[in-house]
C-alpha cells in the first residue's frame, strides 16, 4: 500500500529537479545569447 505514495513523492521530486535543470539550462542559453548579441552590437 506504500508503493503508490512513494512513487508519487519520487515523481514530484523528479519534476522539481528536472524543472531546476531546465531553468539553469535556459538561463545559461539566455546569458550566452545576450553576450553574443551585445558583442555583435558593440562592433
């Protein structure tokens, strides 16, 4: 009877970790694109 509850907790923690990873990746891409854009604008 404990199995469904455990999988539910696992799923929520997994989604939290995935969301955090996606957030960091998107943030890094945005920073990189911004720097590239400003570099091309400066020259």
